[in-house]
């Protein structure tokens, strides 16, 4: 029997999939124009596929809304699989309220890391960031902290390895790809930002309680 999915993880899965269906139903350009994460700075005019000219740019709500948008089936499939695999266990350990705070803190941390990366290293770039990966990377980090010896599969390695080793290896790979720029179009530093915020929040909670 499939393990019951805790309520917050279930709600996140449903919301992400529902919004992706809306994107695919024809509202993709408009949704991305308003709710994806755009770089800091003045708005810029752009012509949409339907011929409408819109002003695109950063708005405060995008720090959260970008995490419910995805760039295609592989993108959302990877994120939702990871959310389903690791989110439930983390939610059971944290409780619904703390888990919700943790997830969206990681989403926010990832957004801020991405905005800072663009502003410092490529201020001439003007493209949207979207995806739940910042929150998901926070959950991966939390899972490795809570269940360091749990066995997981890591990319193409054919044998399960301890979660702590797998996640540390994954973070190191993200850092390498981000620094070298060998995988363009992926927000590696946003992923790392989500993980760093997640780690910091766990350490803060641990300093104030013996629960973790």
C-alpha cells in the first residue's frame, strides 16, 4: 500500500501540478510574465506570442510564486518526484506548521540567491527563473540531516548510498556546475541558496530545542 502523503506535501503537489496544467492550457506566457521571478531593476517591454506588449520585471510576490511554475514536463516531473519522495518524511518529522515555514523559507532563500547571482555576475541578463527546486533542495538537505544513513539512489550510481553522502555529493556537483557554467539555463546557485537556508534554519531550531 502506498504510504499516506502528509497534508502539506500533498497540497504542494496538487498546487504545482494544477498550475502547470494551467500553463500548458495556454496561459503560459501571461503567467510567467506576472509570476515568474524576474531580475531586479527597471521593467522592460516585451511582445508576447499573442502580439500584446507587456512590461516585464521584478515584483515582490514573485519571490514565492515563481516556485509554482515550471518550464516543461521533465522539470516538474523531477521536482514533484523529489517532493513526493522526501517531503513526506520531512513533514512527518517537522510537523505541518514548521514544515511549511521551512519549505517557503528555502524557496525565498533560493530566490534571493538567484537575484544576487544575476545582479553581481550577469546584470545584463534579463530572463525569468521558475521552478520548485529551491524548496526541494532544502528538503533534500533536511532529509539528509534527519536520516543520514537512509539509503537513496544518486544519479546514475546503480547502488543505494547513504543520504548524507548523496546530498553532499549533489551539492558539490551543483557548486561545480554553477562556478564553471557548464550547464547553462539551470539556476544552480538558487538550488544551493535553498539548501543553505534550510541548513541554517535547522541549526537555529536545534540551538533552541532538543527536538532535532
